[in-house]
């Protein structure tokens, strides 16, 4: 076994002596245990998760689904870029969700604006689905569909070959389809990217870089 256990551990004793886990000699990727935890991955607003080190190829079609829970109005949800202009990006800006796509000819954006200004930032779970089919893009939030016209109908493929960044991205990394630099603060779960019949569920504990991200454990909703 080469990966950590997604669990809380307490009251550990060795030779009848209780270990002090409040002041460890060293610590890495260990968060505190929550009295009321939920399934999901906690992003503390300072970092990001990096997936697919060898690079993710968006190309002509992709569907992204995830669930998020936050009280913040700004934050990066997901970005995949290239060294050129081709890229996709999902973000929250002023309580709206934006899905940006650039197939090489120019950026096109589908924007979901909720009825209440902070209704997506209420600390409750919301379902998101972003669809890119050639030059067509759409966004579905909690079952509400938003579509947008794309004037660049001849450009159909986002030729990306960079990692998938979730919840933020490093300062030295270029993201052509994100406008906010704010890292996401809140919880994400059930991130799936689908191409054709092939759906891939991403486990954040297997990310090749995690900063300020705690897989498998999300503090219970505040009341």
C-alpha cells in the first residue's frame, strides 16, 4: 500500500503511552478531524489540486460534472490550458458560474446568473454540468440550462496538453480561460470528465500536487 488512509485516527498509544498528536515532530497532508464530516474534498482557499501530470487533451468534446459547496462568491473551479490560446475554464465570479472555452479562434463564455445574488454561495451542495461539443458550449446548474452562441463555428477543438487544475492554479502557470486568480474555498465532490462513452471519476487523493486541499473529508455544513 503506497497511499494514505482516508480516515480519522485518534487516541493512539504505543507501549501504553499515548502519542501527542497536537504537536507532531513533522506533518504532511494531514488535516484535523471534523465532528461532523461529509463526503467530499475540502479546499481551504489557498491552493489547488493538479491532476493528469502528462496533460489532459480536451479536443472537440468533453462533459464536466461536479458538485460544489461554498460560501465564497469568487473562486476557480477547474482549468485546462495549453501553451497557445486553446483552453477551457470553470469559475465563480461575483456569485455567478462561468464556463469559458477557446478552441483557438477566441474565448466564448456561458454564464449562469442565479436569481438570488448569493444563492450559489449558501453553503449547500449544487450540481454543475459543463458541456463542450465541438463549437457548442452549455452550462447546467441545478438543472437550469444556459447556452451561448459561438461566432467561431469553424474552430471545434481545444488542443490542450496541460494538467487539469482544480480549485486554483500555481502562480507560474498560464490559464487562458480563467479570469479570477482566487483559489476556491469550500468542498467539491464527484468530479467526472466524460468523453463519448468513457467517463472518468477523479480521486483527489491521487493528484500529483495538492496544496491546501484535503481529500475525502469535508467539514459538515455550518448552521
